[in-house]
């Protein structure tokens, strides 16, 4: 585990360490026991891992797709026998998250599209051999880490306890908001357990079980102090009895007990609070009543418990189905409330009985030379769903010899994958890898502009052909074009060479997106598929400093997401109760 320099000039050991060391050497020397213990773990990759890594690199070179730069780096570390404990831990997390890729077409030999992007990515991380290896070695690493951090964690939890109790002292919250070390240790231990038993739910930015567990502890303290959680609930059984969240839980528990359910607690998973039962049969009965099936295991305070549904994906699916049924019920209820039309009014609206009405509501079809059979494509200015985003990925000028003459070629990225935006108005945004495709480029009429101004055109790609060259690679949407010989283009060239203008932006519409909450409770929008590309622009304003009009479509999606969260109350149980109330 390396030492890192902090923003205050100090150094810390590991991603979650304290910024207290004056130098890198001091941080590493103070933690030399960690190096000594972990260095004894043999991280030599197996031959199967090496063969898979080589295959992944060969495929990526041949097909130009699949995996990321991190995957490529991992493949080289496997081949060169230079794996680190941190990389092995990331390897296990990667494989745990990407097992679903094996179900996609093209993963197996003989299937269409073989090798799929997922097959190539998994090969770069050592394939199934790498998964088995990382699972074994990670257990050894965790064991050594636990020895090292136990004393430091206890000291950290003691400080959190003291600071929290001092802050809430004297406040009249209607419940006892103070906390004991024993309670915080339970929350922390559960966080470590969740990190190990459910790695697919751990975000890639989390580097250790301690970081995950401390975040959980902070979330619990926030709920104690404020009477609510930032987003998903957890460890509700450790809250004081009069705490608002605990009171609501007790109401749900009473409801479930009246249905003879052996409810033993709840657990937050993928942003949804779900019930836990002492028997598999009870969990499966609940899943059945909610339109699903099966159950899966979790651990709560060392006891095996059961959560309804076979997987978390099934939970999300059932929640969405229930939401649609509730909305449909509301719709039919509203329709029933509408007054019936009177006879006179019906006669006024009947086009068969009113020629004038027909002229207003049902204009006759076009005929003759001006008749058009095809719908005209929507122009950019007519489309209310266009969005714009800017990225601080530098565009550059390359000098190339074209037709015997030196030409200035602009190269850059209009957008990059998996890069978190700045706050766009109560939400952050990511663009998922694969959102840009060659098919998208081939069906889009895209311009290269200056600051999205259609009067300052630099190049054009019409359905994949033209002076603007677009491509979708593992990093994002890449573009290049030869600078035209115009006054404004020559001015731009000078500014780009002087590094006055160097950022990229793109205008687009979205075909598919999704909303969620991160570990800090922030709203997160993930753009999964782009519908149309309108322009790529070299821009002068700061990265992701968006005008309100640029994010109005996303704001509509955010409003729907927040309304949905209110409806389901982050709980499938809450949804069931809500549906029952509205019947």
C-alpha cells in the first residue's frame, strides 16, 4: 500500500489514512510492519492467468475494443509478475462486478460477436483463473490488514464517539442521540462484513474495507444527529427506540408480524431497504406475494438471515413493476372521476357533424406535387431534448503531411467515459462506457463548431463520412478534423496553440439513462446510451460549468427520480404498504 500526499502538504499511508506525516519516508517507515507482513504473501500469478492476460492484450490489439487502460495495465502486471496487494484486491472486486458479462452473447466460443467486449475485459484481468486467485489472496491480505488497523480503528472510533456526543449534548431531539463505542464497533464490523460478503455493491473508488466501514459509521452518526439517513438506511436496530427511523421500522415490523412473518431486521442494498427473515421459507413467501420468487442469504450479527428474491436485480425489477401498477391504478382512478360529456357537447366535438370543426381539428391530407410520404427529421433548434456537456480534456493541434502539404489537424475527445461531472444542480453525472457507438456515428449528422455556434463551422460528419472524423473508443468519443482556411478557424488555431482554448464539448440527446444515489446520498445520473449527436465543439468556458438550459432535460429526469424515491420511500416494504393503502 503506497503513501499519498495530502492537500495540506502532509502525507498519509493508504487511501484512508490520516494526513499526519511530514514525509513519504516517515509514513512508510511508521507502517513498515504492514509491508513486512503483506510482502510475505506470494502474489505470483498462475500460468492460466498469464495465458488469459496475453490473450486479452492480443484481442484488444486485433479488435480495438474491450476493457480499459486499467485492465491493460493489470494484464501487463500479471505477465510481468508484478502484482501488488492493492491490484489483487481490485481484481477480486472487478470480477465480482463483471460476472454478469458472461451471460451476454459473444462471450463463449462460437457465439456471434465472439470475443465480446466483456470477454476481452475479463481476460485482461486474468480470466476465471484471476477470479479464483484474487479471491484466495484477498483473504490473506485482509487478514494482515485487520491485524494492522484494529488498534488505529478503535482510536478513530473513540474520537468519533467523543466528537459526536459533545455535538449532540444538550440538544432536545426527542430521543437519546448519544452513542457508545460498542455501538460504533458494531456498525464498523458490519461494514467490513458487507464489504467482504457483497463486493459487487462496493464502488470502484473504495480502496479498502476500512474505508467502506468508516463511511458506514459516518452515515450512522449522521442519522443519529439529524433524525434521518442521507439516503439508504442501515443498522436501524442500533438506533434508539424513539428515533424517527426506528419508529417507522417498528410500524413496519408490527405489520409484518401480523402477517406471521419472522422479521429480524432490515438491510440497505442498492439503495433499497429490504426485510431480513430468520427462515428461508418466510423470505420466499414475501417474494412470492410481491410477484417474484426465491431468496438469498446475508449475515446479520453473525446469524444467517434471508432476504426475499433470488438477487438484488430481481428486487429492483419487482419495485419497478409495483411502481407501474400503482401509477396505473392512479390513472384509472382519475379517469373514473372525470365527468361524462353531455349530448350537446358531444355533438359539438363530433367531426362527422361539423364541417367547421373538421377544418380546425382534422385538416385534409396534402395532395399534388407537395405531398410528402416521409416525416421530416427534427431540426436541432426544434428539439427540446438537446443537452450540452463540457469536459476538461485538452484538444490538441497536430501537424501532418497531407497531399504533400503540412496541415493542422485538431484532435480531442468530445466526451469521456466514467468521469464524474461537477454538481449540475443537485445531481452529478457519468457517461457509461459504450454510450457512444459506431452505429450512433453512422446515423448522426454532426458538425464541429466553435462554442456550439452554427455560424462557426469547422467540419462535418454526415452519417459517418466527411471532413469530421468521429470514433468511439475505450476512452470516449474521439474526434479529429483538418482546420479549414477561414478567418475564424485561423484565429482559433492561434488561440489553441497558445493554450487559451483547449476544452471540448458536445451536444446530444439521450436514449437511455438511469438514476441512483452514491454512498454520500448524492443523486447520480448515468447516461447509458446516446440517441443523437448534433455537434462537437471546441469551447472556452470551464469544464462542466453548464447553463441551466443545457441540463433542463436532466433536471426533468431528476424530478421524476426524486418523486419515485418519495413514492417507494427507498423500501420495497414501503411500496407494498403504499399499494395496499391505495387499493
